């Protein structure tokens, strides 16, 4: 009885959870940088005296507004990329949760079938089967927890930075 399993290995699951966490953290760093740049651009116009010529002042304001638009667009693109990474991570969490649920169902089935067994040797093997299923359930549960924590942290950082960006908007 050789089955072909179309399931990821524990190493693959762990690697994917860690990669998603790292990708979210890297994108958070980018968002923070773009947020700071946008804040700097906005502060620049607020702190200028603009007492040169009318044409010069208009050009300066125009160029700063352009810089602000570029900074907002850059932030927006990074923000969208972070949304995509978070969505992918959330979908993977769901997949892991489905696998955990299937393993929990398998544990129940193994328990049901083991109740029909009478010989000590076979019972001992079924105990090993149950322990293996429980280890898999525990592993999947831990990976779901880690993925969820990383995504929630990322969402909090993203929301904070979006609030900063929105709070600093000038009337245009």
C-alpha cells in the first residue's frame, strides 16, 4: 500500500511561513521609509518662507506637490504589495487550518478503528499512529499561530503608517 501524498513537508510549511513573515517585515520597512519620506516632503513646504518671486514660489510648490505625489504613489504601491503578501499568508493559514482539521478528523478515525483491535502488538502500533497524528496536529497548529501573529503584526504596522499618511495630508 504505497500512496502518493500531495501534501507539503513540514520543512516546506515552516519555510513558507517564515518567508511570508520576512516578506511582510521587509515591506513594512519599505512602508516606514516611504512614510518618512512623505512626511519630510510635507514638512518641507510647511517650513519654507516662500518669499522669492511669484514664479519661483509657484514652481517650488508645484515641484513639492509632484514630490508628494511620487511619495504617495510609492507608498501606495508598497502598501498594495503588502496587502497581497498578507492575503497570500492568510490563504495559506486557511490551508494549514484545513490540514489541521483533516488531521484531527483522522485522529478520531484512528481512535474509532483502534477500539476494534484486541491484540497488544497492534494496539501498540496504533498508539504510535495516534502519536504521529498528534505531532502533525501540534505542528500545524503552531504554524497557523506563527503565520497569524506575523500577519496581525504586519496589519497593525500597516494601519499605523496609513494613519500617519492620512493624518498628514494637506488640502490640495
